[in-house]
C-alpha cells in the first residue's frame, strides 16, 4: 500500500521579532485546538528564521502537511498583525510508491489585508482532463 504526502516550505514576514514570537503562540494555540479534531489535522511546523532578522516565519511540512491549515494560520497572522500585500505558497502531492495519478500539486495566493484568495491552481485531474480533449488553459 502506498503512502501519500503533501510537501511545502514557505516564509511569512510578520514585520517584527515581537510579532514573530506572538505568531508562535498563535500557532501553538491553533495546534492545541486542532488536536481535538477527529481525525487530527496533519498540520505543519513553524519556526522563526534569524537570518531574516527574526521577522520571518518558516512554515513547512513534517513528513506531510495540511495546506488548508497553513492558509488558516496565515490568515490569522495577517489579521493579528495587520499584514498587507500578497502572500503565496506552492505545494507538491507525492506518493511513496510509483502509482498512476498519485502526483500533483498546486499553489495559492492570498490578499493579506482582506484574507481573500487572489488566485489558486490545483493539478489533480488536470492531466486526465487534457488527455481526454479538455482545454489545458481552463
């Protein structure tokens, strides 16, 4: 049986080291709340990156991650720290064994000020649709 994974690695600039420390508290609270879910979310890891002045959060999967939880966390930080501009990340869906249609990925862009999605793409099903004669740009 194959195991499936979602991988990502991205940064979020929360502007100050104080905000970065507070963001870790928000993350820990979110993790505690998520632990009661059934089944619990795969979630992700967060750390402060000193090489970026201590204002950047490095968010990444630990074996596999949950892009939706990542988006929720970024929205929470954006609201808490009044972040603006666009932020985005890309992710890869992989498999532990060679399986047909088991690989893909996507990307998501948020407007930090509003929390709204600016654009997103997801490749699941895209290849099969195009091979069946669908529009590759749709």
